[in-house]
C-alpha cells in the first residue's frame, strides 16, 4: 500500500490541495494526517472539511497542539502570534469542526507503525524531535519499528541501530530510501502548510509499506495567495511572510 503522510497543514488550503493532487498522481492509496490541521492559516474550516472527507473514506487523522488549542483555547505558553491565530481560528470554526478536532486521537498504531504528532515519549506534552537525542528518546519509548511524526515543520529521518546508536539522514526530495528491517525508524515528513527550512514548497512523504521504501516530496504551490488571505483575514502579517519565505 502506498501511504501519503501529511502533517502540519495549518489551515493552508492552497498547500493542502496541491499536496493532495501530487499524492494522487504518485499513486497514494491511503492518507495519514499527523495533526495541526489548523492554526496560522486563513482557511481552517475548508481544511478541516477536506480532512473529514478523507477520514470518511479511510484516512488516518491525529490531533496536534494547535488542534487542541482550537478546542480548549490557547495555553499560556503559546507564542503571541500563534495564540492570536488560535483565537481567530476558534471564531471561524463551526461546532462540528471543533467536535471533530476534539475527538481526534493523540496516537494511532497500525501493526508495527506508530503515528503521532510530536514525540512518542509523551504525546500529549507536545515535545519536539529536533535532534538524534530527541529521536532516540521517542524511539525507545515505544516498540514500533517505524514512527511517523510532525510538529517540527522540517523534513528529517532518524534511525535506531541494534547497538543503541541513533543516526540521522538528510532526506533528498524524490529519492527513494529503503527502511532497513535491521533498524528502527523515525520519519518527519515536514510541514504541508508552513515549511520552515528556507524552502516554501509544501512537504509530505510517501511510504510504500510492501517495499519498505520512503520518498520525501516537495510540492510548489501558490504561497503568495495563501499569504494574501492571511493578511486579508487580519491575522499577523508575519504569518503570511513566513509562507512566502519558507521560514
């Protein structure tokens, strides 16, 4: 089965539609959304509806910290621009949208694979996986051979060897990577809706579970249009600028 893994959509409808079309052309047979469907962007309702429709036909979907904040209100620790966006988002989601977000799980297990928004070590504490040390902590906390997670907005791939050492790969878009059965793996596809590695193109990954082959993808989209919609909505202009810069 060819599984398209998407995370951190952040209410960016232009990026989401571009990625879904790209994944369709790549032969995706199932979708997995790893959380943060909303926050930052100007289209929370339409994005949630796209995910709801996908879930109705068999897609997986998880809760992220911005999804939780949209249902409960922004936590005191949230950055001011993110908190403002969450408050705006809450006002632009229906009761059905909010109920859908509230009902999303923190983790999903499918065989020897675990799907989670942040670190698997403490899924509800929203810990970032930013280094080999973080990846090792996440991998050692579960028995899954492969972890798929988001939250960091930057594509990354880590592996845990039999001797306990953790290695990191720098993914090259479009290049197939064989996930060796002799290692355990942690995959971070990067963000669909707000990439932060200096490249504004949307990120996602395609996993062929029969061949154990992973491919990271970058998909150009109309980031300028998404940024204009953010500004027109009265959200912080910096949120739009970040889309245009991939920052």
